[in-house]
C-alpha cells in the first residue's frame, strides 16, 4: 500500500480514539461539545480524502496515460459515490474517466461493485458522502435511556421538577414534590405518589440519519481500510 495512504488511514484511527474520549467527556457533562462535532467530522473527512487519494493513484496509473496531456490538466479526481448508474457514469466523466470501462475494465468493475446502488452493504459510503460536506456543522443529538430508578425528574400529580446532579446538590431537609432528598445519594426517598426517573445519555446520534455516530465512525474506519486494501490488491496499486 502507498505509504501516504497508509499514513492517512492511521491518522483516521488516531482521530477516532480522540473522538471516543471526547464522547465520554460529553456524556459525563451532558453536553455535546464543539470538539465532539469537529472530531466527528475530521474522522469522516479523513476517510473521504483517503478514498479520493487512492482513486487519484489508480487514475494516474491506468487512466491518465491514455489521455492527451491537455486533458490531464485541472482534472478533479474523486472516488465516485453515486446513487444510480447514470450518476455514477456522469461522475466518472467529470474526471475524464468516462471511458474507464473500456480502458481498464477491472477498475470500472471494482468501482461499480462498491456503489451504494449496487449493494446494501455499501450504504455506509452514501452516508459518508452526505455527512462530510456538512463540515463542522454536523449535528449530533443525544440518544437517551430513561430508568424508573435514579433521579433527574421527579413528578407527582399536577407537576414535575427536573435538575442535573452535576450542577445541583441538595443538602439536609430538602424536599421535592413532597418527597425528601437523601443528601448522601442525592436520590429521592421513596414516597407514595412520587415517581422518580433518571435520564442517561448512552450515545450520540447523527441527526437526520438516525445512526449511532461513534459506531458509524468506527465501522467507516474499518470498512474504508478494507476497501482500500482490496482496491490496492486487485488493481496492483
């Protein structure tokens, strides 16, 4: 594998580790930090750039030599990710790769096989292509789990009170909705008619797509590496 490609993949893995640590901090603070958003984007952006860089290597080896020198200038070469065959061929054409099916059938077949419309297993590429352009504006929302034992929201017929244990601490003699608070545990002492709930953040979800952000980033790192290793092996890059 090309040393620069290997380095780019390794850097994506490093960013992923940073992202895991930042997510943990965000869960504890119950706050989606800007760093968490930026790292999510950086991981996926690095993967997208690595795919594009590998595509440029293939283009330079198999397509560019068959083009007039003037047609090689100012060409933007990207790893094609398309929603249908027409868009796929159009994307190849924009990078002067339109005749790749005639010039290098193995390259064309490989790229076609990896398209989201070719297999459901490739849908992660479609998501990657959609999220990367969002940049630092990627939206993360917390996925929550609510348990009947714990604290945060105390309700009783006629109303409820909510608070964050990381910001609010109760001392002796405090009651909420008629239920006394145990200052040692910061939990409501069981009281007839009072319901106590706790809200726990368990993951971040990529808004508009409904997927677990950390799991997607992990899988994208693994799948990008496998895809590139396969591409390098098949095409002898």
